[in-house]
C-alpha cells in the first residue's frame, strides 16, 4: 500500500505533518478528515502525484482559448454562486445543479471548471475537494466556507452566505472603481490635450506671429509664457516620458517585494481623503470576511489566516496576523486590535462587545455594513467634488491657451485695420 506525506490543519488552525498509508490520495484525505484534520497537501512518498491526464476538451480549450477568456472574473463567480445556491436551496442535488450550470454558462473557462467539478463529484469527491482543484478560480475563503457547510450539513446556507458576500464585495468594488475611473480618464484627456496643443498648435501660432508681427516683436506676457512652455515641452517630452515610464516600472518592481508593498500600502492609508476611504474599504471587507467565515463554522484561527490573505492592504494584513498570534496564545482579539492602531475606536468597541456577548460574527457583519455605507457616502462625496474640479482644470488649460493665442491676433487685426 502506498505511503503519503501530508500537511494538514487541526480544528484550532495548528499545522500537522506526517505520513500515512492509503490506496490513493482521495483515501488519504478521507483518513485525515476522519481524524478531524483538514488536508493542505497530500503527496506520495518519494515524489509528487502524477498530474491528471487532460481530456481532449481541455487540450482544445488550452490551444484555442485566448488569454483574456481563460480567466473567471469575480462578477462571473458571483453569478455562478448565486445560481448554484438557488438550485441547491430549491432541492436539486448538487451534481444535477452543476450539470445545469455547465449547460447554461457561455464562458469557456467557467464551463471547463464546471465540467471538471462534475467529474470530481461523480468520482466521489466532496464539493469542497472539487473546488480545491481550481485554486485560481476559488480562493481559500470560498473553499473553507463550503467545507464548513458540508461538515455542518448546511451547504445551501453556506452558498447563500457566499453569494451575499460576493455580491456586496462586488458592489463596493464597482463603486470605488467607477469613482476612481472618472478622474483618471479626465486627467489623461487633459494631459493628452495639453501635449497636443503644446507640440502641434502653439508652434504654428508662433510662426504666424513671427511672420505677421516680425521676429523681434514683443508678445504679451501670457503668450510668451505659453510659447516658452511649448519649447520646453517639445525639447523635454522624450526624457520626461522615459522618466515617468522608469518610475512606474520601478514602483511595480518594488511593489512586488514584501517591504515595498508594506511601505506603499502605509503611504496609501495616509493620503488625505483617499486614505480614509482605502482604510474603511479594507476594514469593511476584512470584517465581513471574518464574520461570514465564523458564521459558516470555520475555526477562528483559520478564518483569521484567510482574512489576513484577503485584506487587500499589507498594513491591515499585518494587524490581522498579530491578532491571529494573540488569539492562538489564548487572548481575545480586542487588545491586539487596539494595540495595532489600525482600527477605529468604534470597531474595537464593537468587537469587544461581540466577544463579551458571544455574538462576534453578527457584530463583525454590522461593522462591515456600517463601513460599506460610509465608503459609499465618501465615494459619492469625492465624485461630487472631483467632477467640477476636473472641469475647472480643463477650462483653465484650454482657456489659458486660447487667451494666449488670441491676444496677439487682436494686435494683428488692429494693424491690418489701421
């Protein structure tokens, strides 16, 4: 009988390692679950498991599917979860529900995922084990919530909670993204328009002024300023663009390092107005994730691990890591949360009340609802301020150029009239 190396977590979130004998990997996982252990990895002694043979459909999809179609977007996953939750809640068996969704979906990558899940469930795997075969589509939050629902015999409830979680997360994400998109688009348009005027339009006007007024004619101060700016822009455009590209690339490289990401995320939290929105958004998402996991029966230490990995900000993630370490030592969340200085007093107080009353998951969900509402209001306020501000910026740029070019024209028209 083959021997397998395994890594697993117990009910308290502690890692366990060892070996066991089993017929295959699926049986090894079942043995671990019988001992209240959650498998993390199971591999044969002396090497990794042989990869699963790809079907003809899989190979065709890999050859023909464009890269942009091979990803399952959060919105697609949200719709899939809601549909599956509705089907399971209505009494349909899980496998039949998966088959129905496989026929209905028009997304090639999602269809392939659903087909693979159907094959796994038909082969005797649990739903969570089928999900775990597609880590790029289903994250630890998704897998652990369904695993907890299966253990408690309430998979439909876990799917409903997942659907609600994904819907609210997608809503707040879309809200913030749309609010940030407008100023970026207007800024790009303003810069492009300015570059076009400086490089193309103003030099032609300068030639016209020189021909009509003479090379030594003195132009109005605002016209001289714009013309000189055009010269500087034309001479320095290439170095400036190169410098901007290099800075962006450097920031991208530094952002992939742990220290660089932490430093950038710390700076983001200190940006006036925007930093407050980023903090509230991260805290709202994290508390909702933690509350949803705990409501689904996921052990608190394992839930904190997942929250740390999905916080979206390295500073907030480190704070949750400290909370995890404190809880592992037997302490409550509140002291470590307060010591991190990253959570507002209201959040600390509500978590304290939740721990004292034994209603922490509900309290975390209330915190998330409160902060989601505050993020909505803050985004609406920023949008209402940014829109007129950007219009003023565009008006100043275009107006300055128009005034600068038309002042000499009035002098030329006057000379011609005289």
